């Protein structure tokens, strides 16, 4: 059975795509076309595709807890050890800490009220859905009914 043919415009070439592949391509382009952001924490895992930004609200605390593991009771020794750990982590650790806190600030700026939250185009949100593609589909369905 030949694959269906879809013509987008008289100026564009004809595109021939197998039926199953068309559905996958449609879902991918719907997710990729929008700016998708997921806000959650380590206790509420989500299923997100590659390229979707995931903000874990408890990531800064987890990074800090790892840096503060097994510190001595002496404040001077503890300070020295934390500074050493930060130096050992180098620029990568500094970036990780910065990105973690930036994510928390971004979520706060969006007014996220519950987690998990899937935000599309910084305008639409679905709360409580751990499957990002399902949440994006719900948002797209809603958007298609709005003028």
C-alpha cells in the first residue's frame, strides 16, 4: 500500500510519509514547536522528551546537601572543607548551582502553584500530569478551540 501524500503548498515539494511515521512526526513537531518547561521535584518524576527543560525545585538543596556531607563540627574546618569542595567542583559545579537557582527563580516568576507543572509558551499550564507529551497534547487541544 503506498504511503499517503500531503501537499502543503503549490510551491513546496510533495511530502510522502508512512501513516505511522506521520503520527510520530506530528507529535514531535507539536512538542518541539512550543516552548515547553516542566517544573517538578525529585519526589514527582516526569516523562519528558529530549530538549524539554525540566526544573527540579529541590535541586539547589540537594546540591548543597552533597557539598555539606560529613562536615566537621569546627566551623573553621567546615568552612575550609566547603571551599575546597567548591574549588574541586570547578566551573561545572558553579554552573550547576547557578542553573539550579535560576530554575527556581523562573518557576517562581511564572507563579507555579503545584507540581508537576507543564508550561507551554510561558502562557499555558497543566498541573499534576507527569507525562509531558500528554500535557502538551491537552494544551494543544485547548489552544485549537480558542480564537
